C-alpha cells in the first residue's frame, strides 16, 4: 500500500509541475529554471518506476499466497465432506470450484488492491491539483458523474449474472473432460470420440457466448467513464477558455488543470473496471462459500472413546440402513470373531459393500449398532476408527507416482526389512526385475503402466506395510486371470494372518477356508456357518456353490 501510494502520488506531482514548466520556462523564458524543473521531472519518474516495480512484485506474491491458502482450505474441507456429497457432485465440478472459481478471485486482488492503494491516491492528488487551480473548473469536469450511477448499477447486476452462468458452463466443461479422460478406453472401444468431442464443442460455444457478454458488461463501465471524460473536457474548454483568453488564468494554470484531469480519468477507468471484475469474482466467491458452508453430517463425537487394543472382534446388531426410500440393510446381525476370517457372500445388491461402509462410518445406519472390540464405532474419533483398517478392493487405487510411493503413501522412516517383508509377502518382488527402474518406476495414471495383478499386489504390499488389525477385502481377485489370482490369493492369505478379516467374494472357491461365511440377501443375513456346514444345510449357499461348480 505504501509503494502504491507513492506511485499514485507521483501522478499529482506530475500534473503540478506543468504550471512552472509552462509559466516560468515556455512563457516566462527563465532559462535557469530548466535544470531544476527537469531534475524534478526525472525524480518523479524514477520514484514512480521504483515504486511500481516493488508494489507489483509484492502484490503478485500476496495474490498467489492468498489464492494458495483458499485452494488448500477448500480441498481440505471437501475431503471431510460426506461420501453422499461426492456422489452428487462430480469430480469435474469440484475441480472447477477449486481451480476456476479460485482463479477468478485471484484476479480481483490485483484489481481491487491496486485501485485502493494506487488509483485512489492518484485521484486524490490529481483532484487536489485541479481544485487548487480552480474548483469551479473541477465541478464542470465532473458534471457527468451523476449520469453514470444508474447505468453502472444495472451493468454490475448484468455482469454478475453472466459471470455466474460462465462459472456453471466452466464446471460442465470440466465434468465432460473428466469423463472423457477417465473413460478413454470405453470411449475408444465404443467409437465415441466424435460423440464426446461434439458434447464438448457445444459447451465451448456456449461458454464463448457467455464470456463475450460478460466482457461486454465489464467493458461498458469504463466506456461510460470515457464519455463522461469527453463531456467534462468539452465543458472545461468552453468555460475556462474564455478566462485564459481574458488573462484571468495563465497557460500554466490550464495545462496543470488539463493534465491533472486528463491523468485522473485513467485511474477512474480502472476503478470503474473494478466493479466488473468484482462481479465476476463474486460469482466465484458465492460458489466457494456454498462449499465452505456445507457441513459434514458424519462427525467425531465430542468425547471420543479410545479404540480397542489388539485384534478386535466386529459385531453388527440389528443394523438397518436406507438410501432414500431404498432399504439396503434390513435388521442385519452377525459377528466376525477376532483374528478370524469372515466372508460375505450373496447376489449383487445384497448389502455386502454397505457393511464395509457402515464399519468405517462412510455412512451411519438408521437403526442398530456396530461395535469393534465392544466399542460402538459412532463413539470413536473418525481418524482413529479408520486407522484400524487396511483395505484391498477390486479396483486398486494407485496414484500417478512411483511403485515405492504407492506402497509407502507418505510413511517416513520405514525400516528396510519391513519394506522387503511386505514386498516379498505380496509377491511384488516377483515382478520388480521386469520394471525399468524397479521400485522407482512410475505406475502411470491410475496405475495404467502395471497389469491388474501387479496393481493388486502393490495394494496388498501397501496394506501389509500399513499393518492394521482389521482387513477388508472387497472382490480383491475377481478381475484377475487364473495365474495372477493364485499369486494374489497367496499374498492375501499372508496378509490375513493375525487379523480380523472380512472378505466380500463372488468366487466361492476363494473363501471355502474362511472361519465363517455369512450369506446375505436383500440386506438380511439368511445363513451363517462354515463352508461344510452351509453345504450340509442345502440352502442358498449350497445352491450358489452348486451353480458355480457346474459353471
């Protein structure tokens, strides 16, 4: 602000120097005044240049730091919102909120702070010079200001409306890009390249129209100021010209006033532009505030209980859960004994994956209780509860980083022996020699540089190194070929040792050795027992087993 004030003040000094330059040098003919007036002009421009450089560098740093803070806060808040929020808001939409809307805010800092720090000071100094020459001339120059008020207010509302629409279109564009890139293989297999491109083209054309109209509104406000400036100059020339011709005012007076008013209209135009820029930023701010004001419904209790020590048992007691009007779990009850493997089987939609979500408090049941080691999950801190689990799912989540980083996931100072044990037990060591840089080989976007079996083994090594007392396996081998499945199953057997393990499986051959098999249908537990016990009952499990053996 100090350096912008210096830069703004130099505008007033520059206009003030016009009077001695014209009256004493050009009209008065004082040759000895040329040197000191020239040096003063040089000093004005040097001070203005240095102040301009320093304030721009500082302002850029301030702008980038503040925007970085907003992005970090926004992402941190989005990460704690419920899974239901992310199910109803696509990744592309949220990416646009974090990137596009925040970027719109970043532009407003420079415009508003520059307007407040430099242009306001410049206007004050310039109008001080103009008033000192003749206050009546100044009033005449500003006669058009009242005419600007009503059109400016209408234009600001128009700009905000178009800016809000532009943000919506930008979000839809991000959604389309996210869908196209994440689904690039299905797009190619179904020859949908032209279809996806056409959908994107329609949105880009819509965005061009909206952005152009928004720019029209923003540009019109400074344009109105230009019209006001023209009216003001014409009025001063008519009113003041006669006073100069009659000798009441000197040429220096007129040049000082004319320069001050001429220089004043440029800061006025920039300040007029602030209104348009602010409306664009306000549209982004509204959306950011909507996200930051959204509170998660799943929270840690005010006084959380400590998590159970050792390897705990898991119990569901009459648990029910509805998604809207759809019943997903309906009076579900069973116990997974400590240190044993419990398998969940049943048709799609039976509620197996929902059990995992209830255990980890991705969702809370509408009725019943879930306990781990005798402690209700709702009475534990969320971070402590989820620290009890290692998860290996059908689709291994790998980040676009190295194999090593995907196993460590930020863990520091991991002993070399522990890492080697995890690599060997997960059979990652088997394929490491085939990779160009071993553990330092990039896995590609979503692990695309690795095969399905390799991705699963990396995920298992991660879970081994995480070393949590409860293991959740969600169809961990269903998408693998026979050779890969055998190695992954060996790694999973090693991983399950000494842990309370819950397994979701469609291939019954992979869970025949489980200590308990829980058969589910339509959110209910309909059968429980060992593989042999359930076959002897000749019920649903036996029918499923017979069907798979026949296949």
